[in-house]
C-alpha cells in the first residue's frame, strides 16, 4: 500500500516524505513545483508534477500505486499574500483541495492527514490555545484551512473519510538534508539568517506596538522534524481506526520577533540589523499552542524545542546549501 504526499516537494512535505521513506513506506509525491523544489523529493520516490485539482491525474496515481492514505500539504501558506491575493488562495487551497479530497474518496482512499494551521483561530482570546478555542480566522489563508477542515468533517459523516487535521504553529529549522528554501522567503528565521549571511541589509520587523512584552509579535516555533513525526504518528493513528480529530502542534512556548533576532545573533555570531515597519493585516499578536491533546492521543513529543537549536539547525543547513536546492543559482 502506498501513501500519497501532496506538496511533497515543499518544506514540510519533503521532510515527511523522507521520514516515511526511511521507515520503509511506499511513497508517491504530487507537487506542481510552484513553491516546491524537485531536488527536495527523496531519491527513489515516485514523483508526479501536477495540480492536486487534476482529478484525472489523482485517479491515475490512486490506480497505479494502490493508495491507502494521503498526507495533504499542497497549499499556499503566506498570510500577507492571502490578504492581497485572496482569489488565488481560495482557488488553490479550497477549490483544488475539494477536488483532491473528493477524487481520493471516489478511489477508496479514506485516510487523510491534513496540514492545517493555527491561522484557523485568528486573534486568540487566551494563550496557550487549545483546540476548543473559537475558530475566527483573521486572514483568507486561515479561512481556506478552516473550510477544508469543515469539508473533512462532512466527508467523515457522509462517507466515513477519516482524518487528522494538524493545526501547527511556526515550522522552523532543518534536517541534515532538507531545509527552508522559498523565493520570495516570507518566514522570519530564514530572513534573519539571510542578514547574517550578508544577503540582506536588515530584518524587516512588522509591527512594534503589539500587546506583548517588547511590542513585537510572539510565535510558537516548532522544529520541522518534530512536525514530520507528528504526521507519521497521525497516519499510524488512522491506520489503527482512530476517530477523526483536529489537533494542535507546538512547543507551548512563545518567542517574540526581537527574541528570535537576538537568538540568531548568538547562534551565528553575526551582527544582524533590524528595521521596524507597519504591522501586516491578519497577523495576531500572540500565537502559542497547547499541544497536550496531540501528545496524549498520538504519543507525540517534540524533541527539538530549544529555540537556539532550531535556529542552529537552519543555520547549518544554509551554510551547507548556500544556493538552497537550486545549484544553478549564483553563489
């Protein structure tokens, strides 16, 4: 039996595909490479270049590879971009996501692990955030993730499609072989490290008047390998007839933008300048997870929760791969 990993050429999906491959699972990756990197797909993994909304392609993959589960990562995931380009997000994340899930259902694939997001909560009433917190997305991106969660709940009731929706907070860090390589890069830690490498003059800090100790936004950073393990455990949970559920993934500790920059200065031993800019629409002040339910239900424990170690892993990967996955880039 084979597992389909959509978005398996992306940052998180590629780490999950590598982990599944390492434990002997049969894996097939579907990615249109609009944001992913072909070189990030583990060697020996069957790969299809295409859209998740291509029903004929999904049907062919299901038929040719005897699929029995899907780990669904393929989505646009930038909050700010979703505010300025909502049509793009609803078409890609929702319209194509519905086509994918429905075609999987028709092919008899009834186990889905869905890459959801803490953006489904919006501005929280309290932190750490538990799964029973009201769902009030503050961005189109968050809305797209919540729509797919609602779809999966409906498909469970009507068709017995079982799912685990993993609402994770800020993915960061790198494994030995795989790291974060976006163009453009929207995430804080890679942008901080770009300044340390002399590729940018300063880090842009969006907002200085949040209701946080230093006025900058606070986020819960979780190592990408810990996220990947949670997906593998969620798959095992569904294989053991677990009930459908939505779960938070995070470390339960929040760090401000300025704290991340200072930690990166210590890790890299480099001077890192910063510049305050206007707050971005859709960005909550504090997002910190209560992941106790995932720990108890999946037997999951984050093992790389130290912020300095997370940044160190990203730094070492970037030093070893200065051009990212694209060896044609100028040094």
